[in-house]
């Protein structure tokens, strides 16, 4: 009880009014049977706000949503920890550490698109780590460790998408990644305990999945004609800005919707099965000016904004095209390309 109380007091994102009473509640709850994490308690339920980037909020069911709060009620916090302990076999402190890190990931993003992008990348990293671990177990200790179990700290894409995102580093450590140094480089290596090796990882995936599903549902609820489309859901890997690909104006018809933007995707990262690295127009200008660094020798693809509902995606360098903007048909706005040239050169 004392150890769990101290862990509750040390949480960075989860806010607990009375750590000792919550600790007692966690330890005294009966094991759940076929309960899902999104299930409501007798008094409280969770919903996801489309106006605030799909973030979860909690409401008192007896008041008909008149009484709401951002902080997870103590009874739901205790219930979720109890679910983790029963379904995944983790202890209460591990559950709380994972929950705190996942909530920090969610709090870091003010947009649904930004959170979904991070959630998908983290999910892929965790699932790949499991695959790599099982591969090494099946093939014995001989040979080199599977590549998916080792994350290089200097990887620019992972740094921007996970390591430097609030909660990202702590989440990886919580599920079994440990810091190792080799030839002067720092790595996070997935070395979970031999007993129930993926318990904490499964716990994290479950919590991410719950928040992701809630954000997706919130994104399907239009708040106004101008925001009923979210511009394709692309996020700059450097500044985390949402890159509108033109669909907001195209499908909403709103006069105040932003014009579509060019985005620049590292095709080398895609080919090497690394997390996508995408730059917005402003960060691309900084990159070409030498003010922003990415992996040496990597190539970028220019992806044009969408201006038609059919044949919408365009890529540069179409065969036989003499235009520096690539193929100009099938939905690409020549006027937008000229505007972009004026923005970059002042001509």
C-alpha cells in the first residue's frame, strides 16, 4: 500500500486527489470479468471532445453531462489499473507508469491528426519489438539481435515522432526497452523479463488503442462546415503543424478554409521501413536552406495539394514532364504552384 501510494504521488500527468485512498481502492477491487477499458463506472463515463482535439473528458452520468472534468475520476483510474492487473498480469505500479506515459502522449497533441500519427508510430514500434523478440527466442541466442528490438537514439525520425514527444521515452522504458551504448552510440533495446515478457507492452497497446478509437470517433463528428474535413491528417515531423492537403476547402466549400499545401516526404525512410518523415512548406524551406537537418543522402518526394475530387494525388517528375513541379494534370493547381514559387522566391 505504501509503495503504491508513493507511485501515485509521483505521477506527472495523472492527477490524484487522494493517493492513499486510490491505492486502497485499487488493491481491494475484485478481479473484473469480461470488462472493457472503456466501460463506465456506476457514476462516471468517458467521452471524447471533437472541439479539443479528441481528448477524453469525463462526465457524471447522473447529471446528464452537466458535470464534466478533464481529470480521470479516481474510481475510473482504480478500475483501469485493476483491469490491467487482471488481463495482462502487470503489477499496479507498472500499470500506473504506463498510464501516465500514454496520457502524456495524448496531452502532447492538440489535434486529432497529430495524436493519431504518434499513436500509429508508437504502436508499430511496440508491435515490431514483439516480433523481433519472438524471432530471437525462436532462433536461440546465436546470431545478431533482430533489428526491430534495437532503436537508435540518434534516429531523427524516431526522435521527432517518439523520443522527444512527452511520454514517448518513458513509455518505451516502461514496457521493457533499456538503454545500451555500443560504439559510442546510444540505443533503446527491447529486453523484457523472461516471465510474461510482453505484459507491459500489451498493457500499453490496450491503452493507446482505447484513446485512438476515441479520437477517431471524435474526428467523425463535424463541429462546423469549416472544420468538417481535417485536411488529410498529415503532420509535419519537425514542427508538428497540421499540413492541409487541400481537402478541407475542396469538400467543405468553406470560403475561409486554407488553400492546400505542398508537403515533402522522405522516400528513403519509407523504402527502409522507417517511421515516415514529412515536412511542411515552412520546414522544407528551412531544410533546403541548410537550417534543418535530416539523415544524409535521403531523398524527398514533393506531394502536391489536392484540388479535384478524382485523380487527386500527384507526384513530381512525371515521365516526359519538363516542369519543376512535376506533372500538372489530374487535379494539381497550376495557380497554387505559382503561388508557392512566389512565396519561396519573392518573384
